[in-house]
C-alpha cells in the first residue's frame, strides 16, 4: 500500500483562482455600490496662486460601502472554504481546494481566521503571498499562520 503525496497548488493557479473570485464578486459589488455608494466621494478643490488641484475625500457613506464589501468578501470566502467542497468558485474552476494540513475540511472559525489573515497578507503589499513561491508546501503567510494548505484535486 502506497500513500499518495499531496500536490500543493502553486502561485499562479492561486492568482488565477483569486481573479476568478473577483470577477464573480464584481457584479455583487456593483449592486451594492448602486444601493450604498452613490455619494461615495465628495470632491474638494484647493486653489492657490501657484497651483490648483483637486482630490477626493471619502465620505463616511463611502467608508460604509468599503466595510460592506469587506464583509461580503469575507463571508464569501468563509462560507465556501468551510463547506464540503472546500473551495470558492474560482478555486473550483481551477480544481484546487483549501484544507487543514491533512486536507480535512476547515471549521467556520478556522476559515474566518484564514480569511482575516489573508487580509494581512494582502496588506503587506502582497509580500505575504511570496512564500508560496519558495516553500515546499507552497504556503502563503496566512496558510502558515492558520496551518492550512491549498491542494490540487477536488472535483467541481
């Protein structure tokens, strides 16, 4: 009897899965923007003798829209990573899934922790994703923090 070694998903397949997830979420965000973000920005003009420029200041209404999109994104990831398929729509299309180190399903709590840690990976100007390229198990910073892995092999 031989034990199969898991095949870990690499950097580019994970990037494409993420882009597919963004493409899936964009229409949802557009609808949310329509209802919550019409007055998202106020334009403020500043003039001086030497220069004239304008900049946009986010209104409190715009910040609510940001919070709503963050909440929707996190809920999307948590729901799909903690269900039996263990993958968002983008990951399903790329035939990869997220699991604990042994491949088992994530709990809702662990999926939430991974999602929040993923925000930290992104907030570091993407540096948190670089370990995927250099580690044997292709782990991003949020995978290291939460002891999760991204595997090939789940069926759609």
